C-alpha cells in the first residue's frame, strides 16, 4: 500500500524541498576546476529566454569544468522563483525578478534543456580526470538524472495546491527596495492571470487522464479561493502587501498612489476573472473527486511517482510501505511525548489530542497584532544568542521581520547583498504558544 499522503512533493515544484541543490551548487559552482586552486569566476549571461538549440551550441566543445559551471546556472534560471527563494540571483545572474512559467510548453522545453545537458555531460571521456573533476561529474550526473526522473511525471508536477501559492511571488519573494522594483513587480503581476489559466488547463487535462485531487483537498482549496475572489481589490493580500511595503520606497506620494491604483486595477480586471474561472473549474471537479482515497496509488502511475519521490528525498533505499510504517512509528512516539507534556499542564489524561489543543487555544496568552513583529524580533534575538553555544563559530545572516498578510521566510542572498526576510501575518492577534516554534 502506498503511504496515505497525496502531495509530498513541493509546489511547482519549489516550496518544500527546493530540489537539494544547495549542496550541489556549492560543489559545482565553487569547486569546479582541474586543480585544487580557487577557480576563476565564470560570468553567466542571462539566458532565461534562449532556445535549447542555442544552449546546446554554446555548451558543445567546452572543457568539462567550463561546461558544468556554465550549464548548471542556466538550468537553474529556468526556475527564477526558485532562484529567488534560495537567494541565488547574484550567483546565476538573474537580473530581472520574474515568475516561473508553469505552462505545459515551458515545462516541456525545460525538460529539453535538462536532457540536453545530460546528453552533453555523458559525452565527456572520463579518463584523465582529476579526483575533483570526477566528483563534480558524478554529482552533476546524479542531479540531472534525479531531476529528469521527477520531471518524467508531468501529471504530478503541478497539483491543486499550486493555486494557493501562485501569488507567493508577490507576497514577499519579489524584492521591493526601489521604484524600479515596484515597476517590475507590477509588470510581473500582469502575468499572474496567465499562471492561473495555465494551472486550470493543467488540472482539466489531468482530470481527463483520471487524476482528480481528493475531495477534502479540492473543497479546502475552493473555500480559500472563494474567499480571495470575494475580496475587494483593496482587500486583496497582494494589494495590501504592495501598499504597505511601497510606503518605504523613495518616491513621491503621487507616484506611489498611481502605482498602488495600478495594482488594484490589475487585480480587479485581470487576475480576479482568471481566478474565478479556476474556482469554477475546481467546483465542477468536486462531484468526481475521490471521497475516501487520498494516496497517490489510486492514480495511473501514482505508485511509480511516489517511489521516485522517495528516491529523490532519501539516501537509503526504502519502499513506500517501509516509509509508511516508519512514519506511523514516529507519529506514535511524537503523540506519546505530546501527551506527557499535556500531563505536565494538568490537562485531563482521557482527552483526545484534538481536545487538548482546543483547551490550549482557549487558555493560551494572546499577542496583540501590533506586537507580533516585535515579539518575533525578540524571539529571534534570543535564538541568535543561544545558537552560539550550539554551533561552532559561524556567521548568521542578517534577518529582518516584516509585517505582512502571511507567514513566510525568504533567505538572504549567498553574497550577502540582500538580507533574509521573515514575513509575519499581522492581521490578527496570535496565540503566543505557536510563535517560538515558528520563529
């Protein structure tokens, strides 16, 4: 039996695991070279829009070191949102912040780039390579084959949860530090409607192949999206985020007002109609959505995809059944620990976990919404003090806490030019007991 989990892969796919390329990029970009000396920095031209034929022509005939250093960043540029999330825009010369196209055509073209890179990599003779070159070759080979294995299941690469995160780019991921940033933000916002349309097309196509997400998930998403559709443009999270953050930009009040009004217009005239169409399509799927089954194994090739995900995430060989049993054992252990903690609070021992948490929520101290940012700042300051005793000497990147309409974390750029951002939902009062673990 496949473990009863429906969406263990990341959105788009870039919100949970982020591919595992942090180690890879450290090895490939920083350690390439025929000797143990520091390699020269390779200047990567922005090539997000180049055709695959030009990519192949530019890569053919390069020495192995240069091929890896040149091709790897160009593959990452195919997913600019992921590059931004990982703070790697400077390393791969992502000069313009932009959405990652999720259309079928673009995803298929991206697969062509990965296949081309793999074919070119395999054309190199391995004899005569240094130890370092051989290591880089093997790591790059593993990474390319791993990505292509996941991409060979396009029907699962996007799912209904994507509809809740397509707007994340505009809620903290896209920097807003200058008027030019604001202009680019608005230009990208004009493309959000197309993203919703592409996702709707994909989900309808999946339905024709016998793949509809479970009814509990479809219903949850429809409820949240209807909440967004029913908001006035000035109540939309994107509008409120832009209005709030743009207040700190160096521009006249008149200019800022004009840009804010433009954001409201795009939301009302372009984004909301496509979002409404997406909701309508999802509502039509509800009567056909699986009622009881939630596992991937109910879908064609679902079991195979699940095993591919396990191979992607694990260094040990485990079947889906073994992973499922390991999860049940760990869950039992965690719940026993939780019950012991509730005993210390004097809660009735016969309560269910749901009752425990209901009682906790009713009795927990609340933090006023005006104090949410300062409370998180205090918690993070405490963490920074304690972390010195837990790790060897290290440099902790600067991190700012920013009021927003959702919670999220966007790491600092690797070159230190952009600080990390912890965006915190400040719309409502919050129970304090949830804040330390989130921080």
